[in-house]
C-alpha cells in the first residue's frame, strides 16, 4: 500500500497528527496554555492542510485542541514564541495566512472541534473551517483590540461572511466573549451540543461526512467559498499591512505588558 503524504510530515512538538480510516486528525496539543500557537505548530498545521489537499487517503479533516480549549490564539509571551527561531512578527502573520488559505483550499470537509475557548486567531482558524461544532462550554472572543492589535488570520472577512458587518464590528471592537449558544444564534457555528455528549455528537457528524460524496463535497465547498469569501485574499493583505504597523506600536507594547501583568492597559494612540 503506498505511503500517505501525511506520513512524510515531520513531527512537531505541540501538534498531534494522525490519519485513520479517512480522517486526518490535527490536534493542537498545548493544553497548559489553552493551545496557544507557536511558530512550529502554525507551520505544521499549514503543511498538513496542504498535504491533505492532494492526499486521496484523506476524506475528512478534524481540527481540534487538547484539554479544555480549542485555541487561545498566537502566544505573545516568551514561552509561546521561544520555538520561533528568531522569526519576525511579519513572518508569523504570513504563516498564519498560509494556514487559513490552506484550510479554505482543502477539497475535503474540514471540521473544527471547539470544546472550549477559541480566542484571537483561534477564532479565525475555526471559522476558516467548513463545519464548526461547539460544546455548550465553548466561547469565541476576538481579543486583539485589548492588546492594541487588530483581528487577523482573515477574521475581518470570515466573521463578516458568517454573521454580518454589525455583529463582526461588535466582536472586533468590544472584544466580548460570545458564548456558544449566541454564536449559534448568530450563524457563527454549525451546531452546539451539551459538553457531556459532545464527543459522541462530533463522531456522528464525522461519520456522516465520511459516508458522503467526496467529489460533490469538493465542488460544493469550492462554490460556496467562491461566492462568500471573494474578499479573503484582499482581507489577508489588508490585515497584514495593518497588523505589521500595530505590532511595532507603543500601544501594542503597553497592551501586551498589561495583559501579562493582569492590569488594564493605558493606551496613548502611539
């Protein structure tokens, strides 16, 4: 039996990759930080998604996080970025953008398994997926403005495409937690299940997708994304330009410091 392209991926600390019975399971395995993203993990996810796009062994992609959270976004502390090898903030954004593009481009259904908090670019990654399943213990939060940044990872387009401009503005500007039930009502997620039943319900959805028509799924995904995400590439470019400037601002330094010190930031618009 020929080797799957997934089998040739290099192991990444903090990322669990398995392919079994047609399901490619990608699990961010950094539960102590609610699965904050390191550079190797971002790259590993993007590489796996790109391989999945051409691997006939992959029928469904399952993207989740270990422990009680989905993903708390890109880490801003030394521990989170210590594996980056001197990678610049601009390169981090570009790698996240590669991941988001790869998720959208996979011709197989990509299912986000959100059992707990999804914050920052973790929201962007979840919403780039085709099916978003949430536990009733989950919530979504765009926390960027709390530290002097703007949403990235395509969030400007992905959230607006799902819930409309006003709700997207509320999430981005006010940085409020959106509980799973409210996210469902707003059209941000596919389904919400009780935490005690979550794993079993997820398995039912995965099995249903596995039994479905792969070619029809691919054409359907391509058509819907083409109709609703026409601005994704332009959005990623605008976010990159804006975030690049914000990442070297005084307000971001103050916001990141205040976050780590657990105090309110004092923004000075510099």
